[in-house]
C-alpha cells in the first residue's frame, strides 16, 4: 500500500476526479439483505408478527433474529438510513379474504413506519393477493433497534396464510 | 482543508484501493433522500390532483417540500420514488387512481383500481407504485397525484399508511 505521505493525516482531501477499482468508506458501506419465508405461515385476524424469515444469499450486514413467533427481528450492523420493501402474498383456500393489513414496526419504540390496508365491507371473492409496503427508517442504535413485520388477515372461513413464493423483505442502507 | 498538492491539478487520479473514514462525493449520490407520510386524512378529488399534507417521517437530506405537495431536490440526477397510497371510504369505491408526476406535467407511472357497477364493497385499498425519475433541472418538482370515484360518502387518502419515499441513486 502506498500512502499519501504528508497528506495522509489531513482531515480533508479534495480532488476533482478520482477513479478507484475498490473504494472502502465507512460512511458508504454496502449493507443489504433479502429475506424470504422458510415455510408457509399462518395468518390470523389480529396483528401478529410474521416469523419464519430466512436470509437468501443476498445478505451483507443484516440479520434476522428469533423472537416469540420465530425468526422475526431484523437487525442491521450500522447506524444509518435504510430503505425497506415488503412483498406479502396472502392466500386463502377457496373463500373470501375480507381484510388484510400489514405494517412495519420499529422497536423498542413500537413505532409504525409503513403499512397497507385492503378491506371490503362484504365478501368479494378475493382468495389471493399481494400487499406491498415501502419505508425509509433511521437506525441510530443498531444494537438495540430492530424492526418486525406484522400482519392480520380476516376471512369468512378456512385458514389464510402467507405464501413462500413471493413473500419477501428487501433491506438496503442508503445513507 | 488540504489539497493533494501537485496531484490536485491532475485531471484524473487513479488508485486500486482507497480507504477513508468518510467520503463526500456528489457523484456517489447516496446522501439525498427523504420519506413523508400524510399528517392527516386528505379529501380525495374526483379528477387527478396533487395530494397535499405531507410531513417528513425521517429528517430529509437534500429534498424540500414546497406548498405542501411539491418535492424539490437539490441536485440533478436519477431518483427512485416509491409511493403507497391508501384510499378509504365508508362504503364502496369505484375507482382509485394514483400517479407520480412532475411540475412539467410528465406522468411517470401510477396504479389504478377500478370496479364495475359501484358494488365492489371496497372500503380500503392500497395503491403501491414506484418509478425512476430523471431530474435535469432542480426547479422541476415531483408530485403525487390521485383521484377517487365513489358512489357515496366522502373518500379520503388515509394518513395511516400513505407514504412517499425519494432516494437519489445516480
């Protein structure tokens, strides 16, 4: 490694154009993660945290930790601003889903940062659909702050669940 | 601030690996972002109308909200814009429509939910859509437009989950 000599200790260095094959900057680290469900997951009519998340191969600096319903607590390794996307595919055997609501909650504050609600007053022959949420959250204490995804689904009979094929969580540090 | 001495005047400095605690480079573009939700339910128009009443969820950086409905960015570039609109009515809605537009009148993308005959019993619906928008003049503002058609009652854009997130990516 070649240092910048006298300039290496300077707090600020400025140049107009710099080309690097590899750039490592603590404030611009790539932190990201994509998670999916390990199995179909039962949905109930009251807000319940979705567990059963497992990481895909696309994970760096993000983890999911166990809680009361399974692998449910998403932690990041660094403070910063994160962009979160959720795809939740709800399915019900043959009868109507009348309401589905999902949301992202940041703990330990239990603050709601994003969510979606679909509701029909009378059964409308909805048996499957996908709900999407997106959010920016700011993590200042990565050791103690984490987020979970909650959902509830109401229906006329049978047991709704979240399908594995399309249900995903995407996390990306953006600042 | 210290310069790179004789290297500062070079048109291009090249290295294989650079390690720094903090880098501020406009071309990396990762520091302009913001997220807003509605401070309260907003009455929905019956023709496409810019939705007002946004409030920041996190402290925005490099993006300002003007006139309650127009987002202006501080740098030209490409922005990833994601929108969730929650349309709500006591009884059924026939059409819920939302879109990402700019103050020049360009419509980038949107989402539409429409039923036939006004008997859908639909009381809440989410419209979730996203787009890349290239801003070549920072005077150009970004807006979210929407309208709802309902046979009765007063539909609104709900503050519970309606949200817009903007992030510069290039």
